[in-house]
C-alpha cells in the first residue's frame, strides 16, 4: 500500500512563516517600537501608558539585547488611572535617565532592603505627579524587622539630578489597619536604624535636588537625609511647597551639610521665622527663596548676611512683614543688597503688610530713625 503524501502549497508555508515571525516580534513590540536606537547605541525609550506597564519586563528585555547598548533613557507618562510596576531604585542595564509622570506606582517596595545585581547608573531621575501604592502593614513589618541595605537606602548614588515633585502615597485597603502604637513603633524603628546604619551614602555627583509639593514630610526627614549621607557638590536644593513649619538645623547650618549650595528654595511653606549661618569663606553668593511664607519679622543680625565674604541673598517677597522697629535691620539689609548685588535689586522690593498705615509701602523706604 502506497502511503499518501500531503503536499502543502508554497503560499501556505509563506503565511505560516510570516505568522510565526509576527508572533515572535509581538512578544516585545512595545519595547522595540518605543525604544529608538541612536548612532552610538543609545536607546531612547518613551511610553504613554494607558493601563499597565511593567519595569521587570523592560529590564529583562534590556538584558537579552545582543547588540551593544550604551545609554538607556526611559520616559513614562500615564493616562489617568494607569499603573506602572516599578521597584525602587529603578536599576537596569545602562539606565541613565528615568522620568515618571502622572502614574500610580505599584511594587515600589518589592526590592527594598535587598541587594541588587545591577549597579548604579542613573544620572537623571524624576518622579512627577505620582502616587506610590503602599501596604501599610507590610511597610511597618519591613521597618520593624528588615535590616537596612545600602542598595535601597542610598538609591542611585550616581544621580546628577533627582526630582520628587508632588509625590503622594496611596494605601491599599486593609481589614486590619494598624493601631497608632504600632505605627509609632514602625516609625521609631526606622529612625533608630537610620541613626545606627553602618554605611554612608555618597552623592558626589548630585547637583540638583528637588523634593517639593509634599504634604507628608516626616519630622525626621532631614535627619535621615543627612546623618549618613554627604552632598559635596549640591548646588540647587528645592524644598518648596511642603508645609514646612520651622527651619531645620541642617538648613540653618547649611555649610556643614551642603558646602557647595548656591540656591535654596523654601518658597510656599509655613515658615514664620528664619536664621542662617554665614561662614567666613569666599563664595559668589547663596540665594535663599522664602517667598510666600508667614514671616513677619527678621533676625536682628540680618544686615551681617550681606557684610560677610559670601553674601546671603534672602528673597522675602510675599511675606506679611510687620514694619515696627524690629523691621529696621530688614530695611538696612535691603538697601545694602541693592548696592552690593544690583543684578538682584528686585529682591529689595519687599513691602510692609502691617501696620495698616504702612501697608503696601516698600520696607526700605520707611524711616526707622525714630527707633
């Protein structure tokens, strides 16, 4: 008996081959399509996320690329309600830049306090208008029981620019919310571990740091930020719009913690007073914005801020200054500022808020001789 031979038409083979090829490509279409390759092998990846996006898949795809990959730049922008699975501190093969905007971040703590197999490579990091999905009970357990790891505590020490703007926390629903005492225990445990950590975070490359638009700043924020971290080259520190009620000692003694600082933005906070050290070293200037706070009076040694080797330029516009005799040092300071740094003369246009007979008048034009 002769066996029957099955003949497959050539066009069917072509179709089958084409379908299989499409199937292989479709396993990673979003990465190939949205990651443009530059002439030097850099990858510029940009994604608009309508629903969900997973950093772990992206990281795995980068690992499997056979060709040379130099700098990888990743931009993620979410449509309303979209989620990205993104473990801090966002390490991947040759990732130099990561910007995330308008996203709900899931899995943020999934690699926290674990050693990473990836090195620090990110130079430019930004989280803007994002919410971090958090299980409060898991977070407390982690603070109580997990040792601090340099990998996650320091994050990317290679950063040149790091922005956290309008970052909030969204807690997952739970049937057993923690008690106030347990919350406090978790908070205290983290504070103790931070004080006693055995490693130092070296942010030697960091030039621009922004943490703005937050309504949940911890009372130990500046302690955990500076106790075991150094910022030798930080020039711009934006800490605006954070409801900050008092000036922390780390900013009062800025020279000890941020020796290269040139601009400190504390605008749109709730400060009622201020005081800054002025070291006996020669620098061009330090510009401090206190715009739109609740400051009514100034330090009595304010005039010395302009007479040191490094002039400290204070922007007090938009504050409710009370023009009694205690405002005399401010008047002298503003006149001195106009003479010594005329390019910043607009800073001298501070107005009296009270008493009513001086409201709206330039402080530097008020006659304080009677004082």
